[in-house]
C-alpha cells in the first residue's frame, strides 16, 4: 500500500498525529508532500513554537527514503492507493489536479467542523464530531515518544491536589479554575495568554519538559475544552501518573475511556466538586483509575493505533479489504 499525504506548512495536530502513526506503521510508503519541515524540526502543535516547546526526534526521520518525485503525475494516474489531504491544503490539491484523485480522504482537524466541505467523491475524517454525520470521527492521539517523556516523571512526589496548566482565548478556563481553586488547597492552576508573533512566550508559560514535570506532581489532572473539545492536553493528561478528570464532551472517541474505571467525567461545576472530594479521599480507587487509564491509552490511543483505526475505516468506506485487529 502507498499513501500520499498532501500537507499544509503549518503545524496542525490531527493530520500531524495521523501522519506520525502512518509513518511509524508503513515507513517511506507514506509520502508527505510538500515535505512538512516543521515536523522534522521537532514542532508538535502550535504555529508559534519556541525552542523549549520543541520535541526533537518525535517524528520519524526522512533519511532520504521518501520519494517525492513526480507527485502530481503519480496522484493523477492512480499510483497511490490513497490520497490524504489536510483540509488546509485543499487549494494546493485543486490547483495541481483537474479532478479529485481516486480514493481521496480529507482530514478536517479544525477546532470547528468545516461544513463548507460538502459530500463529494472523497471521504471526510473529522476531529470535532459526535459520529452522527457523514464524516468518520478522527480524534487526536498520543505519540509513544511523548508517553515515554511523560513517564520519566512518574515517581515525582505529589505536591499538588489538582493541576491545570494551559492557555485561554476567551477567559472561560481562567474563570473556571479560579473558582475551583477557591475550594481546594495546594492546587496547581495557571492560565496564560495564547502565544503570538508579538509574544511567543507569554508570561508564565512553561517549557514542555517543565510542564510535564509539574503535571506529574499532581494527584488529579484536569482537562477543559479549548477552542475545540478535542484538545491535545486530554491525551497528555491521560499519560500522567494521576487521575484524569474531564468534562463529558459531545464527541465520538473510538474505544473511549470508561467513566469511573479509566477516567472520571463530569457535567458541570456543581457535579465536579463531589467527584473531586471522593477522589481525594480514596487512594485505592485512584491507583486503579490511573493504571487502567494508562492501559487504555497504550492499548487504543497511541498514534499507531489511531492510524490502524483510520485505515480500517477508510478501507471500509471504499469497499476494500479491511485491516485486521483494528482498534474499533
């Protein structure tokens, strides 16, 4: 099988994580075009990426093995079994080809569903969906390299009860955690501005390594929605040696985490407080939640498993022989 992945130059979590999983599964038979330089430079998420946010070596190296010659002629003549396209790169695809290539898949990894993409001679995979539309749900996942990085700090002392470190674009996260902090001692709550060209390192924003160390010092790690419901923080939190607490999001996640067994979910602030009280009082329940949650992450939600799920779904959509042992 050969796959062409039409990319956009800027970092974009869902297509980048999918490309990572596919490349690890299939090696140079997955061709990123144009070559997505930011991935090879250690950038994972965010257009603005200072050096302390980079993760050198997280993405499989090119090593001169990726054949990017005569790409458009190959795409037009069916050389590739599947042509994937980041939704941001559709203009490039349309400019180069007169017709949609056969077995084409559009990857909509945006914060809001991009509904201008109408049903057509392609399959749409979408990050922000509950699975009820015509698109295939495709949430983020976690690279195993990042799991190893976070796991380095499993044995740090738990000096905080609840932790949330993040940015905010509208103040909702800040208001929520400030209210929560007034009820619990020893919390690790810090909300900063989003990075920008004018301020690439907002005051208080931690480097990636320090961020993981701080999270691993928390008994409970909290996920909150960002511009979209599916945030990369959710998957980072799932990797921590801590109880993962998250709102109930209106999303479809394949082989989702089970509430009360692998994760703890809540509806609203009033619902959350008794849940947190129960977690902080019962250490034996915490140990099971943590171990089962990480097991689910490793078994079902690393980028390689997400790539297998993706291949199974698109092969089924095109009526092809499906992938064995797909994470359903």
